[in-house]
C-alpha cells in the first residue's frame, strides 16, 4: 500500500517559505497602526509575531487571535460519503482547539469565542444532521475550554469556495489577569526545561499531506490502521484543548517562561522566540500510529516529519528545572501525558533533536520579523 515516491510537505501543496513572507510583511505593516489605539491602551510589542496579540489595558492585558481549521473538512466530507457519519462535531471541536490553543500561549484566559463558517453555497446549510453536529461540537469545545460562544458569521462565498465545501474558522478574545501571568518569553533562558504535552493524532496540521497519502491507498480513508479504526477515523480525532491545563498551571503559580502551540512548522516552532538559544531535545514522546502510518506510506524522512508534523507533541512549555515535577503531576491529573523532553542551552538559535540527530537551523523558521 505504500506510495512509490518520497513525499514532502511542499510536494503536497504547502510552501511555508511563500506563506511566511506574507506573514512577516503583514506584521511590519500592522506595527505601523499602533497609534490608532485609544488613550490608556498600548500594544505589548513583544506579542507581535507570537500566536496571539496582546494589549495593555491598564489593570489587565487583553489578548486576541484568529485561526482556521484548514483542509481537515475535506477528510470529513469524504468520510461522510463513505460512512454516513458527518464528523462535523469533531471538526468543530478541532477548530475551537486551534483557536484557543493559540490564545493561551500568552497566558490568557479565553473569554469569548466567535465562529466564522463560510460555505460555497447556501445549500451547504440545508443538511440538518451536519449542521446539528457542527453546533454540538462547537458547544462542547467552548465548554471544555471555558469560553463563552458569543456568535459568528455564516457567509456564502459562491465562486470563492466550492459549492459543497465550507471553511471553518473563528476568533477568540481573552484576558490576562493577574498581569504577572503574561507569558511572552522575556524570562526564557538557558537551563529551562522543555516540557512537551502529548498530541492524540495529527490534530489539524498536515492534512494536505495526509490527503495525498489517502489517494494512494487502495481502500483510501477506510484503510484499517489501528485495531478496528480506519485511516479516516484516526485523522478526524479531535485536537486536544490545553486551556484547562495552562489555567491550572498559572493558578498554581508555575513559573512558565514560554509557551508554544506546535502546529504548522512542526518542532521548528520550539524556537519561535527571537532569542538566540539552542533547544536540545533528548527524549521523544511516542509517535501516534496515524502519524507513523503517514510517514511509512509517504516514505517521509525524520527531518521532514519533525519539521512539519506534531510527532506526538501538540504543545510545549518552558519552565525552570525546579518546576518540572509539579508540571508533570498536574498534567497527569488532567489526563494529559507530559514529557520532560529537553533543555534550553546557550548557543546559536536552533532546534537539535538528539535521538534523531536532526538539526533545524534558525533560517528554517521565518514566521516573524
């Protein structure tokens, strides 16, 4: 069943070099608009280029983010056709997870969530079973992340989106209170331990590559991968929401120096901060079976895999060594596996995954100015 040619993420249609250029020039342009803030409000400049934007509102910090699901809905659409199950409850949960997991990287508590569901035709909304599942999943994710679902928008974009497809996205607004919970990496330093929190599958990044794999499988998404679970089912496992964990860690005064949501760019994201530091990984979490299946079928090498997929780690925090034991215990209590995976060292900016002898130089991650 394996594909005949070695796949890369760029081959699947996603070129981060092109995308990241636009991100950088947008950040620069956005920085020129800060004088539009009203009196008594100011931008926290360190947040520009992070996963969420932060405003100093005096007594509190405010944080905001917008995020989208990507192409995971195409997998659900095909599985719906094959099985009669919509999977849109899972997709909705995924979308909220992508949004909220970005917001909490700055230490924010999510407050209000807005949905953006853009379809190619008004006919998309006529499937009540699918619509009910979408609303159900969004509600559950809102509750699991402690967020109020405030509303949203459902535009019909004929000619922009295919008539039988939908683009799922949304935004979230949060508060950082007390202000000492702000986490933008200013305390990040050599000696900090790198704690990785488990992923439970592909989450919502790398689906373009995963869909390429399905095209080369005789049974497509119905290929059995793990016991009785199919490839499609495993791809549609909802993303873990880490909001409760981060909230509890901050509530218990864990000294978090930096937080990273491991999505696009894979483990390269560990060096997202501007500081010149080396991020050395010495212990790897287990790779979910669905990701290993993708690697095997696509003949994807380790550097390509760790540079684009979560590879078993969906989220990371950086803490002093003295905090490690309590972090691991608190994660376990919430049912999330955590790994004391590595250390921050003095040196040139790079990620070094020692067990695989993989190095990602700083030039391989250009998501901020």
